[in-house]
C-alpha cells in the first residue's frame, strides 16, 4: 500500500489517505480480503497521528471499501468486479454532488465546467 502525504495540500491528511487507499482498492492494487497494515504501523511510517489514520479508515468503512474485525485488523472488502466499477462511479457522483453547489455559486456554466474538467484531467 502506497500513501504519499502532501503537507502543502489544502486537502486534509485523513482525506488524502482515504482517497489514495480507495483508489488502490477500486483499481485492484489492493486485493479483496487483503489484511491492511495496522493503524499504528501506518501512523508511525507516515509520521502522523493514529487519530488521522482512524478517521481515514472510518471513511473507507463508510464507503464499504474496508471492514474491521476487532482483534484481527482491517481488511479490503470483497466486491464483484462489476460492483467495483459501479462503486467507483457512485463515489465520483457523490463527490460531485457535494462540490456542485460551489461551482453553481460561482455561476460557472456546464460548458465552462466541462472545459475545466477536460483541462485538469
């Protein structure tokens, strides 16, 4: 599992971790039922708080991407391949719904938003 923290980013560290681990699960780099490193190990390796990792794990559990077994650890949730594709799109739609009001408040048209997406993507 690769996690890179950008200290200069405006994205909170727990969200950076959430996004990177989710991406690794959704693209298959992390296998279903794979045991993830412990929260304490990751915190130590990254030099950040255990609380920060715990918050990222809570988001991953809320997205149904991982599950935790007390005393055993956290594991990648198993999903059929077609389900992962649907999950990936669902997460993208959910994120866009959260962000859409911001773009509307700036009076950015659909065409302008599509141009921004094409440029940045």
